[in-house]
């Protein structure tokens, strides 16, 4: 089973690391290509393409122009201990023990606009580049054309070597999950199509609902991010190996609601 999550714009570059283990991203050659493209952009171009302030444009221009090669623990930090948004705060990888880190290395993947796909302990240098940003490159007009074929195969290969059932747990946002052909993987799995070896998987995309002020159940963005982080951390710590096992999730007040669920979209509601 393989868990897929989004990165975070907020970064923690200061806190002490809770493990000395680290690995290297698999697509550093492609990352360097994108770094060169982004480093050549003016602050005005960065502001426009990423919709950010002048201050953030200056910061990220400096970051892109200051990348150091090769990546080492002296100039980079493990991804899961660097991303610091709601998903990661809820996932709480700082509390992973060494066995949890080993499990996460097998079962947890982070999609990234700059690095493509990351294991939790892959070293990264600070950046800002969301997958939806239009960055023209030699493969096409955006990052989806740059990454999608490669990431689809990478996810399928990592799933094949992961423990448990052939299930992808999609806890990524729509922006990032589009970077992997999850629909194609799922359709080939349902059809039992082995024409492309390994490129088939059952895809499960949990849905987290809270009551809005009017009392209706709906997905509330911040709450859903936190729930996705809680589930990702729980799946790692509990060594969950199957789609059925996912339905046991019960953190943060969320409970599985079978009557609202389908095989591909298990629904969890915050029942308090």
C-alpha cells in the first residue's frame, strides 16, 4: 500500500532534526532543470506566475539562485521534517520512531512541483513551486506535462515494492493528485489489464466532512487538510496494509460512514 500526500508552502528550516537518517530524491537531474528555469525569472515574473508578494518573490528568487549541489545533510533537510503546513502538523512526523521512519520510507510519498516525488527522508532545499504553476519547459507548458508520465510510473513502481495490498491511498489535494494518472491506474486495475506491467492499482481517495454553519456536511478545506495529515500519520504508525483497514481510522473526531461511502471514496465525518 502506498500513501500519497501534497507538500506544504510553509517550511520549518530551524527546528532540530529528530533523526539523522536521510535519503536523496530520485529526480535531482529534473529538479536542477527546473531550478535553472526558475532562477532565470525576475522577481516581477515570479510574482505574476506564483501570485505572491514582492517579499516572497525576492526570497524565492534568492533560494533558486542559491541552490547547492550535491545535496547533503549540511545544505538540505529531510522533506517530512521541513514541510510544516496543516497536513504535516497533524501527521506529526517528529514523533516517528525509527521503525515508523522505516515504514514511512516504504509507504509514504510526497508529490512536489520541484522534486517530483519524495520519500519522507529525502533531502530538500527550501523552495516554493506549486504543481499548478505554469512553468514552460521542454516537455510542455506546465509542470503536469513535465512530471505526469514520470510520476505515474514512479508511484506504480513504489507501490509494487511496498508492503500490503495494491492500493494507493490518495491523500493529496486535487492540484497535486492530477500530477499522477490515478484514473488510468485505477481503470487498468479494475479491468485486470496487464498490458503495461505494474501500471495498475486500486485507488482510494478518503473524503473528510465537517458540518458547516448551516449544519450541512461538506468538505472544509483546513479541516480536511488536518484530517489527511492525521490519517497519513495513523496509517504509518498502525502499519495498515489494506483498503478495509483504512476504515478503522478514528482520530480527530472522524468516523467512517459506510452508507455515504463507495469503494473508491470512503467518507469520514467529524462526529466529535
